[in-house]
C-alpha cells in the first residue's frame, strides 16, 4: 500500500499581499522558520509551501530595500 500525501497549495497573490503588512522581524522569522522546517524534513508534503513562503518574504524584503534607494 502506498501512502498518499496531499500538498498544501499557497494562495500566491494573497500571500504576497499579506507580506506587505508584515514588519521586517516577522518576515525574517518566517524565512528562518521555514528554512528550519525544510531542513528538518525535506520530504514533508508542505516543503513546497514553505519554499514559496521563503520566496515571497525575501521578495518583500527586496522590494522594501529598493524603495529606500
């Protein structure tokens, strides 16, 4: 018998909007927490979701950095 896993889809546009309301420390916490979760269990069905969270939080930090230029 094979084990079925269900992937958790991320709502891309909604999550990007949500990151705009997060302060820098929250963004950095999410990045760190997701990296730790992926590192601890890379085969977790939610690993892709965590990678997307990292990506969008990094994008938001980059967007803010560019606004300061």
